[in-house]
């Protein structure tokens, strides 16, 4: 289960737990479409591997 642990507004980061692993998400001030596409493909690839 995904759970939000803390959101740091000054540092623009979010700490969550995904399937027992602690994950830190850091956000940039300005959007980058290339990075967004890369992350999207990585997440979709990981999801498709876990459903096989």
C-alpha cells in the first residue's frame, strides 16, 4: 500500500512507502517534458513486468 509519510514544501519533496520500500520524490521548479516521458515509460515498464 502506498502511504504519504511527509511532504516538504520548502524542499519540494515527498516521502512515500511503496511495497515496504521508502521512496523520496523530488520535484523541480520547472517541468521537463523529456524527464516526464522517461519516468512514465519506466513506471509503465515496471508495472507491466509485475503483472506477468
